[in-house]
């Protein structure tokens, strides 16, 4: 019986370019306060957020994802025709099928690319980077487009005092391609389903009999449970990411966590003992929590503002509903 042939040699992958799309409308805390009765100053103290972006009716999920992807391709110097795979991390596509990635690949003209979505909530982007890096490393693909895209406002209860001030919309993308040396570290990722009630949807799309609920399900969260889990689990996880990559904390040029809450970011910075020269992503201040889009959005902001160097080492870590986390050390595009 003939053997199944497989790729024998290993390659290296890295992030070649990043691109983003930020919705035009900026919503400040005063507007949120008017709907929820929360104090605008309390919102900022509790989350670090001063404003966030809301997508308009014309800023659809495919539109935002495609715009971010086009910028990432241009930054990487890669054409859509060179893409072998398109991966979209999202939890807000209202179409169960086909995958959002298929629509984006079509809009880009990536005619020969495989395309699929992944659902890992706010950790989705780091999951997708891990998959893309492995594809390139194993010779399955030469160029992979990774997109995090969300319209969180579509699944948000805008009167909910626990969530209405946090979530936002946007899209970010990176191109992963070949490199002469390792530039995407091993992923560390885990899931804890025993805590899934801390961050979930209020209801499934049907009630078990095939009937749809009277109202669209929305996101619901117990913030203190998520905070306690994140502050307990993410520091040892981040240390494991550094160890597996052979990188010391003082070697980091940037720390780019999921933009969930400034209090969580501050805790991680303190507990990891980050050096003063390490740029810390705080894009949440004006972008809010955009779930799977938040890390590439924050990455682009650090690079475009000159706060972190191209080619510098960055620790990425995403975490969210599940409860799940994923992260890795990468060289910045």
C-alpha cells in the first residue's frame, strides 16, 4: 500500500504587514451614560474607555474586514492572488454559512485561497495567527491572511449596564508569510468550560425545538468573574509564552493584550514586571473592546504612532468567552 506523502521540510513564518479599519462614528461616554444611567467618569475609571467606534449600516462586517485586509496586503507587498488561505476570527457574523472568510476572499480576488472562519471570541485573532504560522511553517501555505473583524454592537444590549459601555466595532488584519528565521513563537492556548457562564449569549439562536427567540440574543457578562479569572490565569500563561519562545520579559519591545479592560492590562503589566522601554497597547481608550479585532487594531496603533519598532518583539495575548485564552511572541511587521 502506498504511503501518504507529506511535507518533510520546515519553514519559518512571520507577520509581513498589518492593516485596520475603524468605523467613522466615535461614541463617547456621555452618550452611553444617557442610555444606561451610568456616570461617564465611572465608565472611564472602571474600563479605561473614553470613547469607542460604532459601525454604521453601510459599514458591514464584510466591508470592514475587506478594507482592513486590503491595507494589510498593501503593507506586506503581497497581492490577493498570492494568498493560499484566508482566516477570519469573528463571533458576530449573522450568517451561519457561508463563512465570512469566503466572502472576503471573493471581494479581494483571492481566487485560489482556502477560506474559513474560527470562533474563539476575543482570543480568536491569536488562535488564527497560530494556525497561519503553522501553515507556513509546515509548507501548507506561503501566504496566509488573518483577519479579526467584529460588529459587537449587533449583539449588544445597549441598555445593559454591565456590557453597553465596553464593546465596539472594527477590523484588523495581518499577512503571515515566509521568513529566514523563526518570528512567530509557539502558541499557548487553553479553554475552561467550567466558567462559560461568566461571558456568553443570553440565549441560543433557537429554543431546542427549532423556534427562534422573540428577541435577538445578546452578549451578557459577569465582569468580576472574568476579571478574577483573567488576573489569575493570564500571568502564568504569558510567562509560559515567553519561555516557549525563548524570550525574556526585558526583551519585549511591545505588549499587546486583548483590549478588554484597562484594569486587566494594568494588572498584567505590573505582575509581569514589564520594562519601561516596553510599549503597552492601550488602544481601548478610544476604540473600546472590539473582541477579535482588538489586538490587530492595537498593534497598528503602536506601529503607526512610532511607539513600537517594526521588527521588534511583541507578546500578544487574547482572552474571552469560553473562557479561553491564546497568545504568542511575534516579531512585529
